[in-house]
C-alpha cells in the first residue's frame, strides 16, 4: 500500500476493533468501508485505520470520523452507508441519536 498524500486527505476514519466492537460487527464495517473507499472517488481523499478499544464498549461498534471529531455509536452496515453518503460526501453528520460525542479542535 502506498502512503497517502496527506495534503489531499479530507477524512480519516477510525474503526474500533476491540473485543466488544468486534463482537458487534466492526469487522464487517471495516470491509464495507474498505470496499467503498477503494473507489477512485475516495481513494486519494479518505483513509481508514483500526484502533483498539476506546473504552466505550457499551456503544459498540464505535467509529470515529476526523477531522470533524465525530464519534458514532452502535453503527450498523446501513448506518455506515449513511455516514458515507451524508458525512463523507456532504459533510453532514448523522442524527444526534447516532453520535456518542464530538471532539472540538482549536487548530
Ligand atoms: S471494544 Fe470498541 S469501544 Fe471497547
């Protein structure tokens, strides 16, 4: 895999692969993302990474979208497709009921 050109990146998506998130389907989410983001449209602008448990296991599976700092909770494949369609394509977050929290950056 070649290193992405950081200046061209719009988003970095983190998928929790901890025990609870794995038990609740994070691996399937990982492969859905991988398939969608491998398209020419996203390949140079979005990267995905796996992270260890974030301590939010009761909200598993958890996905984080940066630089917006949005932590999504209890994500299903269909919600992930909405994140791709709404958040990654249009910059619109999903409804609050799907958001665990947001991290604000001053930079
Ligand atoms: S395993 Fe994902 S938050 Fe704990």
